[in-house]
C-alpha cells in the first residue's frame, strides 16, 4: 500500500480516554466516601486534550481521533440515580466530540459499596451483581446516546469470563481492555478502598483476537465456539530494567507473601511486558513508539493502542497529581508524529471502533477476518 507521504508502511494509532471522575491521587473523592464525585477532568481536561491533539495531523490530514470512554454502571446509579448520569450531565460535550469524528464508548467499573468496610471495592466474584452492573450500565448509556455503543473499555482493564461473555451478549463489537502478560493481584490502597486493581491477562496474545467463552484471555480454539466481540489489546513493549522497577513498585503494595510470589512469577524471565499510557513520561512512551515503528517496518503495518485518563490532563505542575501528566501528553503526541515521520512510515489515527473497518467486514466474524487481524494487527 502506498500512503499519501509516499511511505509504504503505516502505523495505525488508537487513543482511548477513560472519562472517570477525578481520582483521589488527582484531588478527587476518596473511595471511603459515598458523596458525589468531582469531574474537573471531564469538565476541563477533555477540552484541553482535544486542543493539544489538534496541534498535529496524520498523513491523511486529520488530527488524532480519540475514543472517549464514558462511565455507566451501578456506582453512578447509586450516587446519582442514573447509571449513565455522566453522559446526560455532559451530553453537549460528548455530542460535539462525536460530531467531529471521535468515538463515544462505554467505560464500566465494577465499584461496589461495602457496608462492612465502609468503602467502594472492585467486585470480581458475585456473578449476578457483575452481570446486572453491565446490563444496566449498557442499557442506560444506549438510551442516552440513542444507539448502542460499539466499543467498551473496562474499569481497571479488568475482565473475567463472566464480564467478557456479558459484554458479548450486550452486542459490544470491540473491547480494548486487555494488557497482554499483565497480572496484578489486587490490593487495598491508601485512598480508602479495601480491594481494587485486580487484573489477569496472563498468556493473552498481543494481536486482536476473538475470545473463547471458557477463557477470555485467549482466542477460541478451532473446534470451540467463539464469542462475537473482538478484543483489541493495549500495546505493550518489553523491558528488563523498567520491568523490574514496575514490579518493585507493585510489590510495595502487596500485602502478603502469597501475593508477592504471584507478582514475581507473573512474568517469566527478566523481560516484563509493560503498557504505556500516552500521559506517561516520554522516556517510557518512546519505547513503545519505537517498538511499534519497528513492527510497521517489518510487517507493512502495525497498530498502536494506548490510553489516558481525563484527570491527568489538568495542570498539576508543582502541586499534586500522579505519574501521568498533561505535559507528557503534549510531548508524547508531538514525539509520536515526529518519530513516525523520521522513520518514513505513514500514520493514521483511528477510533477503537474503526479498527473493525480496517478489515472491511465490520459485521462479520469470519475465519478470514481472524486470520487478517492476526496477520496485520499482531
Ligand atoms: Zn476507569
């Protein structure tokens, strides 16, 4: 394929944004409070992110498209009386973003209130509750949007067999939650929750796949019936040094020896698979970009899938905020554009839902499509 800048190879880029309320590390409400939440990230961060992104263009003349993932789940219902309250409250914002070619997707969290502990925690065991949370969240969001959402991105990037089957039953076509190789055992945190951040994506492939109903982390085997949803994993890169640093950081949060052992056995050898949000330090993000450029040069095309949170785009210079920051976002967007051009490959920004159109058969889940996805997006 020959692209507009004359490059033979092309890098497709998906950027997702989790439009959560402000988190405690970004001056948001603690998890041991049922009070209404703060939404400065959505009110101010989203417009700022759009302005920054509009400063660059891909080889098709378009600024980065962003897939905005809007909360709709039982926590919102409990606090505001409507699962999809964040859609209704900021409807003008979502509609103006959708009009300009961004995608509005669904971001459900399984936050459940514990009377015993007096806090929100991540529910990962109660099947009935998890199914209800997703069914109600999806129905409410569709009602507000006037159409079903095509795409989902799960809170904490968590899935298990129940949740993957449920989003499939709800008609979601693309889910971009997987982080291949990642396992975190879940933990209490200093912001009041007794348990959250559990994920298990061990043995998940790096390319898009159609999951097995009996193991959400892998593609269905030849004789096994597959689900219909396409799982689009976040892009990862491998690094020995950064892998050790990341595991040490997580180890400090592990509460027991068993969890610690699980953590250190999750990645074999010295090279860990790491995801990189587009708001992380440019040193780390550039590792991901370099890996993806190499892949596009070798295979003709590659897909980079990254994300960020709305509260990270507020101005945190000198006062508070976490590892992920607005100024990193601006540098990473510009650096991505520059490095792709220097490598003489083309870049095209797409929404998560549009990755289905890359193969031209958005509604069909054929063997051919699976094969194509594996070949082009791996
Ligand atoms: Zn979230």
